[in-house]
């Protein structure tokens, strides 16, 4: 005989109490069903939690990937900009080399025999620095190319520096040579006797005149015609009071018949400096300056060294 369980419940009024009974197997089934439902709900809830957590983590990962892609894109853009600047730097080095060559041609200065000249540097491909190319394309090749370019430009700039230093040394040498080369009149006036053979104003005989006589009033300022050192400042019998300037490179100038000497032996002189006053000392027919230019001891025509 099956056991039953009686259950009473109140319907609302004091006299209205009802009774019903359930069998034990039914109750057991209901408990088992309840436990199964609870377990199912628990598993479903846990599975939902895991799915939500995975979805959240996926969203975070997607944001990180997007952020990294943006960062890589910015770096790529920066690399492309730097590659363009490397190309511009290469062009600047080539321009400097071309400028150096022009200066050498104008100044007639040749490179040393061991100088190989500016070598060509191939630029980075415009396809590699195109900002519209996909991120995955040519990235590694661009970096390798940039390393090669910077290495080549470094070698080229070092050589260009050496070439410019050599050029500057030659230009300074030429500048010093030009500054030490007579090129202006020692004084304004009238040429009374030219360079070459002439009849002596004292004997009437034919003689060689080794300089240029320029006449003017006594006391007129006489100036140096180029940079140099005073090698003599004194008086000699025939030429009177005289100043001699050594300009280096085998070039010497002389100024004779001065009334007054305004420099001393050993003094450094620049072109245009006053060295004395025009006079009539020594064997002379009137106030003038006897101006000589000698190259390696040989007198040359001073008029070839007057450019003004």
C-alpha cells in the first residue's frame, strides 16, 4: 500500500480549510525535477557569464589591435616622411658637390689626383615612400633601404667635407697670392718715363729704365700696391730715399726719390697703406716716384700690374 502525505491549506475563511494528499513517488519526482531545473539554470547562467566575459575580452583585444594598427600606421607614415627627407638630404649633398665643381672651374683649381669625386647615390624609390601603399607592403625593404642610404650619405658628406677643406685651403692660398700681387697705382700723377730703354735725361745716352716714373706735387702720398713686408726703408745715392716691399712669391716692389719715409723695416703692410711722400731726393729732375716691380729679381713692366 502506497504511503501518501496529507497537506492542508487555508483558502481565506476560518471554516474553509481544504486537504489534499500527494504520493511519495510524486514528491520525489518533483524534488528531482526541481534539482534538475536548478542545475540547468545554474549551468546556463555560468555559460552565459563565460560568454559575456569572452565577449568583453574580445572587445578589449579588438581595441588593442586597432590601437596597434593605428600606431604602426603612424610609424609607417613617419618612416615614409623620414625616407623622403633622406632623399632630400642626398639631393643637397649632390648640389654641394656641383657647387664645389663650379667654384673649382671659376678659380681654376683642380682636385688632387687621389680625389675620386662625388659618387652617385641612388635615391629611395618613390613607390616605397608612397603613403597610400598598404601597411604590409615594402615595410621591411624600406627600412633596409633607409639604413643603406644613411650609410652612403654619411660617407659622401665626410668626403664632401674633405673636398671643401681642400678647396678652402687653395682659395686662401690664391687669395693671399692675389693680395700680395701688385695691382694698383702707387700714386696719381703723370707718367714721365716708361719702362724700357730710353735716353738718359742726364747723359743723353740710351739706357734701360727698370721702372715707371710718375710725377706729381711734392708731398703727395705714396701707397703700397700689395700686401707685404718692408724689407728696406732708407736712402741710396742715386735713387734717394727708397722703400722696398717684399710681397712673397718672388715679388718685390721699389719706391724711390721719396721726400719722406713713413714706414720702418720689418713692418707688415697692406695694399693701400701710405708708405711715404713724393719727393725729389737722389738723382732726379723733379718731384716724382720711381716705381719698380721685380719678379724673382728681374724687373718687369709695372704697367702690367696696374689695374685701376
